[in-house]
């Protein structure tokens, strides 16, 4: 077989392997979407390869914000995870949008922002689980803030983690000081589109300085034009793996697991430090405790109060 024939054969096999995904995208484009909920709040959830955690995320949204609209955008998940996510969306009355290609988290966020029509939108990662109503954050948005969410700082301080990794020294695994992590972002989508267009999360090449995530573009735009409209939240390391809780006035509002999509299939190390098997076991422990109603974050009894301005 010639090189050209081999190349054609490889392309044909790749097409057939992903034919179901192409069919799903076409089907989604042709189907008449269900009537959208007339809610003032929309939850925007990007998904990739973590249907099990997505189900918990959707369950918690419906628990604390039962009348909200939920939009899930998939990014070329594997077949089993894709259909698992689609079924979860049906169970919790969430809109599901298929994605043919995995173009990155930034593209998902931009697409979700364009789909949001309500005055309040909440971006939630698939492994970010609400622990209480987000009413205090929505109130801040209505009082003039434009972006509210956790500062992208990941300090691992819990004794359980330090016992599992005795070589660590309560350090920062992520250090995105001044930037808001996309696992939880409360925004006014209409004002953002009015100010920055339909792709506000894109990072511009001419911007200097280090950044962890390409979607930091929205934070940088606000930082350059109206930094007072950003409201960062604090986080606290919990007893579940790398899991963090996001706090408002010392009250945990949401739990973020980290790396759910990556650890579902990978082996070896994540970020060259952490064992995937350990992270996977911790994720399973959290999911089991959530459904059994026995969550125990092992936080200090008294969290430091938020400093008043």
C-alpha cells in the first residue's frame, strides 16, 4: 500500500471512529430546542470526560437554585462520558450542546457566554459543587460588580494532604494572583458582551506578564479598564484530595475538586507531583460522601473572618 493510500485509510478510520460525534452535532443543530426557562439566573457548565461529577454539579444547582436555567457545553468527550453527561442533563432539565472538537476551555467559556441571555450568569466547572445558595454573590453583582469568583490561588495546607505527601510544605500549587479561576464566576453576560464583545476570555498576545490560563483575558480586560468591578473570593483546602471550598464571609459556598476530567483516565502523575491513583480515590470518596449525605471537609472550627473594606 502506498503512503498516500495509507494516509487516506487513516483519515477514513478517524472519520468512522468519530462518526457518532459528527451525528450528534448535526442532530443537535436540527433538533428544536426545548423552551428555555424564563429565569433571571443561568448556570453555564463546560464539560469534558467527567459525567459522574457533572451529575453532582447539576444536582446541587437544582437543590439550591431550582428555577434556574442550566446550559452544558461538551468539548469532544469520549463516547461513554458524552452520553452519560447527556443523560444527566435530561434528568436535571439542563440544555446539552455537543462539541465536535476540543478547542480548549477558553472557547467553551466564550461559547457559553454567547448562549446566556439572563441578567445573571454563573460559570461552574463540571467538578464545582454548590454548598449553599449563591445569593450573596448575586447581590454583589446587582450592586455593580461585574466578575465575582475565587482568586486562582491553590495553597495545599490540609494535614491529610501533608500526611499523604510528607515532602510538601504547605505551598502553592497554583499561583494566579489577581486572576479569577473559571471554576466559579458570577457575571453579567450582557454587560460583558457590551464592553468586550463575544470573545472576552481570549488572551491577547501583546499582553505581558505571566498567566496560567488563556481564559484570563476577561480578568485582564477588566483589570485594565475597571478593576474595581472584580470581587475575588478566598479559598480553603479541604480533606478531599486537592479539593477547595470557596468562601464568602467565612461561609463555604461551593466545593471544587480539581482535575476531574484529567484523572478519570490518566495514569502516573498530574503536574509532575501528584499521583493520579490517589486523586482518583479521593474523588470517589467525595462522590460517595456527597450522595450519602456525609460530607466532611474537616475545616477548622473557626475560619478567619473576611476583612471589611
